[in-house]
């Protein structure tokens, strides 16, 4: 897609499954050196194998984004192996569903430590190398849930995703003089292992909530990240790119019903 990405080194957190796995595979196909980070080494090894099978270069590092020293180790190993850190895809996150009435401090802290503090750790770990290079692209994976929408059981998750965008706005300003941009992608519902585990009825209901009539995959989110990661996107900074098939557009369920009724009448 973008020739400027070939040969660049990208760190992808949460690369073992879902959107992170799609990002790792997509950037590998673009000719990047891909450092795959997650807690499960066995799952990462499978992703690395797929990238290498396509002719790419990849490295698996087992690490926990909520542990500062782990992310420092990831950054050092990346530089020692590939010589640079050009792109960070801070994607690692958790999304447990807990009603507010049953939510505990432990539930809340668990989500915040990974989704918010993990973002801070990942950005801080790569920041000095990018500053020395006078170049870098940082893309956070936020969500429509929190900054735009809400969903029962995800109060802590929504808060964490809104917090990521607040972090992004100031980080983008502080790092801009060094040639580093900080942006975000905010997926709507996409077809991942986690979504499929909720059952076919849930998946079908999600499809009906999207104006385009079907769910995207992690690869649609990865393509948005590709755009923001390219050298050609240097003038985009502090931006949140919503990738949701128009999911946030209808003001009520009736709007979607009317849209589909009009479409059927025009194409009868």
C-alpha cells in the first residue's frame, strides 16, 4: 500500500490474536520487520511463523504491557535486533464484561492497568529511541465504546478507551517536534475470536447494527493503521480514526429499519 513502510520496524502489542494479529500480518506483508508482543509466547510463535511464511521478518517477545520493565525489555530487544523502532501499534487490551453494580476495585484496576497504563508503558518505552531517530509513528487502538458509545458491562472498558484518547492528545503535542506522530484507530464491532465466542445470535445482531450490513475484520482496522503509519501521513497528528462501517451514525434503531426499507423499495 505504502512503499515508505518497507524495511521499517514495527512493534505490535497484543499481537497474538484478534486485531493485533491482523496488524502484525498486515505490516509483515508490507515488508516491515514485525516485533510481536503478548503474554502467550506459543500464540506469538504461530503469528511469527505466518509472517515468515509470507517472506517477512518477525520476532516474538513474551511481555506484559502492564509491567514497565517488560516494555523496556521489548524496546531494547527490538533495537538490538533490527536497529530502530519506527512504528508502535499499542493494541494490547482486555474487555471483560462486568455490570457496574457488581464491579470491584480489582475489576476496574485490571482493565485500567492493561488498557491505559499499558499504553503509557509502551509509548514511554519506545519514545527515547524515536526521539533519537527524529522519527516515529505511534498508533493506539481505542474504541467507539467509551469515547462515542456505551454498552452495559463495559463502564471500565469505556473509561479506559476514552482515557487513551486523552493521553493521545497531549502525547501528540509533546512528541511532534521530534518528527513523531501519535494517532488512534477506534474500531466498532469487528469479527474476531472474542466476538465469535459470544455466539451466532450476538454476531447477527451486531451485523444488523451496522449500516453496511456486515462486520469488518481485524484487517480493516489494520489497513487504517497502515495509513496512519506511513511517512506520507506525516501531517496527521492527534487524530482518532473511527473504523466502524457507520455503526455510530444511526440516531436510533428505526433509522436503520427505514434505511433498509428504502433500499428494498428502490431495488424491488
